[in-house]
C-alpha cells in the first residue's frame, strides 16, 4: 500500500498544486506539549498564509477543545497530531481532514483495547500479526480510528455493532521509523 507523503516543514514544502498536504515538524522530544501545540499553530498559519499569498498575521487560527481547528474566513480543513519528537499538520483545501500520529507501541492490554475500541475485525487482524509486527499493526489501526474520528468531529468512544465510522478513506503516512500515522479524507 502506498503511503501519503509527509513534508518536513519548513525545509520541504509540498507542491503548490497539492489539494491536501501533511506537514511534519521535527521537534525535540523534550519540547513540552503546550509548546509543540503553539509551534504547530504557527507553522499552519505560516503555510496557509504563504499558499494564499497573505501575511501570516492575517491568518487567525481558531481552536476549541473537541472541535477541528479552523482558519477564520476560510473553508480550509485542518487537523493536528502530536507525539514527542514529531507533530503533524494536515491541510485540505477542499474540506474536512483528519490526521493522527503515534509512536509504534503495543500496550500491555492491547487485546482488550483493540476489542473495546477497534472492534472484533481489527482485534483479530492485530492478533493474527506476528509478534514482531503486532505493535505496528495495533498502532496503525489506532491512528486510522483516531484520524477518522477527527475527520468526522467525533470523540473517542468504545466500539459497538453497527456504529463503525464510515464515509471516509484512509491513507497511511510516510513517516520516520518508529512512528505511524493516518490521513483521513471524505470518501
């Protein structure tokens, strides 16, 4: 499966004609989350302003817990995700977007977490993975869930029959070793 390109911002800008982009900020792992969040907002504002040919200070980013970030006066889809050492910005010029990132990890109670949140099919796929591949399988499934929820503006909830989120397509991200991520776009 091909992976969605991730551009190391500001060193590597995406193609100017790209309708949806994922930017990565390489931040030291010791940067506090609040500072990483501020850096992401500033980078998003700078990229969007550059793309629109506007001054960065003219771009007002509106953020509210539980809601997707927005750019005042523009219908631009935005999504952010943070992990120590890396933060992502997804920008969709055509509407909603969701992005999620995590370090490859396998929680001790992964089987229960997978069953409770990812559902029986995903839990079975993770269980069927070799022990060496299980952490990545779990992490990829988790970021797929979170990116889809962000796209739809929904909170994390336990899995239930007939309530699997749909109406979107997911692409794994091309990230550095040790990280996995997913981009979700409307179907």
